C-alpha cells in the first residue's frame, strides 16, 4: 500500500503595489489573474514548468521567479518564495 504525503500549501501574500499594477489591465481579467496565481503557486511554487521559471537575475524587489499565464501567455507575474 502506498500513501501519498499531503503537499505543503503556500500562502500567497500580495504586496500593496499590486493595486497599481492591476489598474493597467482590464477589470475583466482580475479574476483570471487571481485564480491562475492561486492555482499554480499554492503548491510547489519552486517547481520549474514551461510557464514558470527561475529568473537569471533577482529583480530589485526581490523576485526570483516568473510565471506566465492567461490567453497566449499574455500576463506575467514575478514572485519570491
């Protein structure tokens, strides 16, 4: 018998500047952004995939990872773990 260990769930904390960033996109995409980030980053945010990669250089605000999502990978978010 094989038992699977439950995966660690990560808490997603949005910085205050996200409100300014969201103003640059159409409101109809707000739920897509939230749902995509929560679905892909709550478990194994450090697992590299086709649309989720570590950055070669750390960004000024400390982000070390990039994720692309949405229609035609239209959106990109930077994050740190």
